[in-house]
C-alpha cells in the first residue's frame, strides 16, 4: 500500500484543527481519502491487491453496471480504493477525536 494506517492517522492528526473547523468534517476527510488514492494504473492495481477483500467491488453500492463504467476495471478498482481510504481516514479521525473528548 502506498499509505499505511499510521501514516494516514499522522496526517489527520497534523490537520486536526482544519478538520474541526469544518461544519462537515466527513466531506473534507473524503477529499483526503480521494487524494490518497493512486491515479496511475500500476499503483491502482498494486494497492487494490493489497487492500482488504471486504472492499472488493464496493463500487456496486452505487448500483453501477460494470459495463457502463467509463474507466473500465481500473476505474472500478479505484472506486474500491477510495472507499478503503475513506474508511481509514474516518477511523483515524474518530480515534483522534475520541481521545480528545474523553
């Protein structure tokens, strides 16, 4: 993987005030996840192979048809990766803010 959970958590921690200042921090966290997602095909394939299988075919949650997706299989794999990285950014944020409120 290009980014480990610890690297993601460190980045979220470094920008915690920025996330807190947002009325909808989840939107900014999703943008962060999108920026973590690779754009080059070889990196998409590599990251996708390493991500947990529970995120495989998560693009189906949108009701998309694999034959209608313009990005082909690589585009669908990238969507899976966005979901994976989104889950990591949200988890890191929750852990960091949970510790701050307790």
